[in-house]
C-alpha cells in the first residue's frame, strides 16, 4: 500500500481524523504531523523528511488550508520532491494562485 503524507489545516482536525481512520482501515500507512514528530526534534526537518519518504501527498482542501502558509510550504516541498499530489476537497474552494502551479 502507498504511504500517505497528509497536509491540512489544524482547524480541520476532526474531519481529517475521520479521513485518516478510513485510510488506515484500508491498509494505508498515514503520516500526519501531530503523530509523526517526536518531542524535541526539529519539526521542519521532520516534515521535509516525511514528505520525501512518503509515496503520496494528500492535500486536504478547505477554506482554512488554502489560507495556511504551512500548507502552501508543504505543497511546494511535495512538488520539489516530485510527489504525486492528490487534492481532497472537504469544502468547495477556489484554488489560490499561490497553489495553482503545483
């Protein structure tokens, strides 16, 4: 099964948690920032490594995530790492110009 990195806004945590449960129940290993980073480690480094080590970059799109600088940075890193980016709409949103290129 594909290893999946999930990029999302923390504001959408409850919706994302349900999605994670469904993916894991289907046998997909999921990396999410609040569980994949061990205490005391540099979170930026851990996120970069997680993006590079996972097969798929799942972008959870919402009004919150399209405004997040952190999500945009993760999308940029995924593109630079030649990761397959799969958008998942949890709300209908207009993709901002800062994310359209990827």
